[in-house]
C-alpha cells in the first residue's frame, strides 16, 4: 500500500481534503453549543465522503479502500467510547449539541476516528508496527487538545501525563496496529469479511483499553498506595 508521500502530485486531492478538514474544524470548534455539535457532525460526514472521492480522483485505490474500511471501524468505535463513558467512567463527552447516542456520546464520534487512523495507517505504508507508533503520536495530540476544544475529557482516578489519561496510549498503539493488520488481511475480501474485521478491531481495542486501565490505574494504584 503506498504512503501519502509516494506521489505528492497525484495525491494532492487527498492532502487538500485534510487541509479543508483542518480549516473547517477550526471554524466549527470555535462555535458555541448547539451549533458546535451540529457543525462537528456535518464536518465529519462531509470529510468521510470527500476523502473517498479524493482517493478515487487520485487513482489511489488502496487508500480509497482504506478510507472505506475505516468508516466501518469508526462506526464500531462508538462501542469502546460507550464502555469508557457509561461503564468504566473514565471518559466524558460534553454536550455541545447535535445528535447523541443514549445521551452519552455524540453521533459525530462515529466518523471522527477516520482521520487519525487514515493518517496512521496510510503514512505507515500499511506496516503494523509503524502504524502503532504513528497512532500513539497522533492520538496523544488529539487527547491533549480534546478537553480544551470541548470534544471529550478524561474523568475519574486515572494516571495522567500533561492531562492525558496514560492508560489510553498503549491501547491506541494497539488500535493502530490492529487496524493495519485487519485492513491488510481483508483488503481483497468481500464486504461481510471487511465489516467483521472492523468490528474485531474495535472489540480488540475494548480489551486493550480495559487491560491497560486495569494494569496502570487499578493494579498500579494498589502497587503505589
């Protein structure tokens, strides 16, 4: 699978979509509720469609397939967010307006995972270990910025570094690795297998989150108490 830097001229539409996302995101996140929540939802949906169209226009079929796969992964990522927010209690999503799932999670989160995972996997060239490293860096930046932007914030008794819950970082590295592995394994399979793989990625991520939270925050607190 090519990286985003493989042919900058042909991939200009793909890069343009991400520039547009950054600009639109800056505008939308400066709004107040409820316009902010609705704006984030519209921006995320527009980005998903624009990304697939840009990959097709660039003739980057692997990247187009990756974008499609990540839509399924991102939808299933509502599940780990739900577990953290409603069961474990280590995550909170401020109500900024827009549609919410069970009054806990903004529906926009169903598409918000596409951009960071696309960057991690595409820039890694599909190499799982590199995708894991890139995912850690990208998600650390996202976790660092999210509370100030009013998107989400860590809650509860968790070890934190610069305000970021430490337990999510190993799990997000695992997410980057699993996404790259699952995409490579099912790239040429039918839709049912690709959707099943996307669900498997999110299920794996839930397990990684719970295990990481237990080792770092639950067992970790006991060791240092």
